[in-house]
């Protein structure tokens, strides 16, 4: 993908020096994420791993929206969101 972008893309590679440093964390965190998935699947199985990923995404989306990070609209954490996360955790326990 990177080679295609270099040859056919309209962007500038020098923009990486101008970009905010926090936005470059996506590459590093992506490697950590994929490595943890590859390592954990043989031990706990695909189902539990995927449910755990979804729970993590739910929790982080609630935190990001609560504080208004990444330009999102601030939304308070309510009982429905808490109930959704608790339901997913119960599902994770029942899958095991």
C-alpha cells in the first residue's frame, strides 16, 4: 500500500514531518494491536478474542466521546452505554 501511495498518490511524503506527532502513533499502535491478536488467538480462541476487541472498542469510544477527544462531540456516559458494556462482558464470560 505504501509503494502504491508513493508512486500514484497525490500527497507529499514530507508531510509526515509536519503532521502532529500523536497522529503517527497509529502505525505503532496498529502493530501492537495486530501482534496481540495473533498471539492471543491460539490461547483463547477467535470468538473470545473478537468479543474482547469489541468490548475494548466500546469502552474507548465511550471515553473518547466523554472527553470530546479527536474532535468528537462531547457525550456523557449514560446508563445505556454502561449496560451495553456490561452485557458484552457477560457475553465474554459465557462464551468461555
